[in-house]
């Protein structure tokens, strides 16, 4: 063979081998991924048949871990304190104020303390969907919300830098992140409504950046509200668990023994900054609704009625429901006020007690509020309402919750100025007039009623939360137009048995039941 032909043959063989090597690597990766995917499916199938608890835990880990990611976050913070990846309340839980400056004591390296500082944070997430080369990750808003740069570390060690936040919702503390990558495995949704206290659960994530961590515990409580994590406008209905959750676990999945995601790890209750046996997770049924809207719309659109409500079971509300409206039930929701121009206006009225929604019993404010929030706008609903000492049905159409709920409600308020007589409840009253309202700094005051000018701090009225600036518009559900009307009405009632006042204040309107201490 001529030398030049031999060289050409050698080059051709080398090119073929190089091409074959490249194709071989790709084929190997595809085969490897196919095996991993089959392994996850086979593991899920076996879980329902296995009784040994340790084996279950190990298999759950194999089924879930491929879907769990670590999220590193960069964000510029305007101010002298970093706020990622946790909000101020969570920072206080984890890093208590020991030096007395009113700020959480953050550890070294958590972030720059200067103005407009670039803050580095870390958290977790879980891939909940894979489609056309894209993965959709569910995490916390306090992890990914407002992030300028995200680095996603997958369970196989790959780092993805093309991540994009599709949407974030502070009211539920959830966010959805999209990444472009192949060979991704999605986790499986579970049904959080089937959870019971005592169920085994496992928490996944990256506590303190220890990627690939798994802990176990039980459901220690359900339907935890008023935890204070999401603020007054938040929707709290947490799963409480004793599965260890630490900083960095936020956004990771809480799963059951069938490897199904039944919650998103969110926060801990701690005095030391470390795990102390109480962790909170967002239920999957709530998270799934938010996930779908953030993924498709980039924001969460909630339903709204436009009412101020209170639990009948509240010790201050139950006497109002029983004595004023003749309601003997122990559960339900009292309508305190309806706001003009809202879906409830003209359909519901103060004093209504909501006991059902679309055929299902309504027991408390949190249940009703969450149900309405997850109902799409323009949906017709049927409320079961106790009114005029009988149960009736009220149909109305759910509206879209405005961005600023407080601005949509009627704002009222007042201040102090004394001029008129008092009564056995320890109240000093004056008839509302435009001039008085202006002098007291009221906005949108009622046209008629009796303004509370001062309250005896030792009186039963003060004990029930009556404050200067409150306006009494009804006594035992009968309208009063002046201070004289209010005093006359109060003089006719047996204060030892109690009286119900309808009060308008800065926070809205409410019923208050008061008994004389004598």
C-alpha cells in the first residue's frame, strides 16, 4: 500500500473511532438514564408490598432522591441586612438577637452587611414535572423569589445555570423554577388530605448545604394556622412534623412511605436556630394549586368574597352568635362585615353565620378562607347560612382577589376626644358628625352611630377590646344613630346577661359581646 493511502486509511479509521466514541458516550448516558428511570418505577411498585420499615425508608430514598435539587441563590439586597434565603421572621427563629440590636445575629459568611450587598443563600427544591427537555422545580418563595441568579445542583452532581423563576407567591411561600436539562426524573404528587397524625414521613433537602440529606419522623399535627411565618395576609395551613428540618431544607419535599410528595418543607420553630422537634411543611394539595398557576400564569390568582369573618368557636364570638342570633352550633364562621362593590355585598350581611360551602361543612375561618382562595374567579358557589334563626342557602359568584386586599376594604378609624355621657360598660360616647369625624382623623366613617371617646381600662368593654375611635352602630342588632340612642338602648338591656354591640373601626366591622362585671 502506498504511504499516502496508508495515511488516509489511518485518518479515516481514527475519525470513525472518534465518532464512535462520541456516539458511545451518548448511548451509554441514554442507557444509564433508562436504567435509573426503570429503577424508580420498579421501586415505587415494590413499596406497596414491603412491610419492613427500614427497607421502606431505603427504598423511599432511592425513589425520591433523584428528584431533589439544591438551589444556590444570588440577590442584591438594598439595606444593611441580608434577607435571602429566609424572611425576617425565619431569620429570627434560626438566628436569635443576642446582642440586643433588634436584628437577627447572622453567622459569618451569610451575606455582606453593606448597602446594596450581594447576598448568597441556599435552599432546596423538588422536580415535580419533566416535559420536552425542561424540568419544573417547586421550592419556597423565600428561597427563589426575587433571585437574580440561580444555580441548581442535581442529585447526580450536574450544575444547571440556566434556571428561570417562572413565578413566586409570598402568600403561600412557594415558587416555581424552570431548568433546561435532559435525564431528569420528576417526583410524584401525594394527597395531603389523607394524612393523619402519627403517619411516617421523610424530609429531603440540603440542610447547611449537605446535599442529599434525608431525615424521618411522623406527622405530629395537621392544619397548623396562625404560626406567624407568612404574616397576616398569608395562607397558613401547615403540616407539623418532627422529621428534622434545618436551614437549607426549605423548599425540599416531605414525602410519605409511598415516595409521594405530601408537603414542601418551609420552616422550623426554634429558639436556638437549630432543629428542636417542630418543623412545618405546606400541604401538597395546597402546593399543587399554586404550582399549576405559577407555572402557567406566573402568579397566583385567588378567589375572594369581600367579607370580614370570625370563628364562632372564638370565646368572644360565641356569645354573640348564641345570644344575638340564636345560633347554638359550636362551629361555623360569623360574617362581621361585607365590603361595598365585592361579590358578597348585597348577598351576605353582618350577622350571617356560614356553616357550609357547596354541600361541605364549614367549621372555621381558615377552612373557608383557603377554600375560597383556591376557587377560580367567576365560579358560582352555594353557601349554607344561618340567618334569622333558620338555615338558608345563598348563591354568589366568587371574584378575583385584588392585589391590595386592605385597600379594597372600607378603611375607618378614629382617635380620642371626650364630650358626652358614659354607661355601665365603662364607655364614654359622642354622636358621630362629619366635623367630629374630621377632627378625629377618621376616613370613611359611618354616617350615624356613637363614637367611643374613652374607655375605662378596668371595664368589661376594655376587656373585650373596645378602643377609643370605635363607632357603635348597633346595640343587640338594633341600629343606633347617636350617642343618646346607644345609651338608651344600653339602659334597656340586662347587662348581667350581656349585650352585643356592632362596632366599626380601622380594621373593619365586628360584633362584640360584653357582660357587666357587676
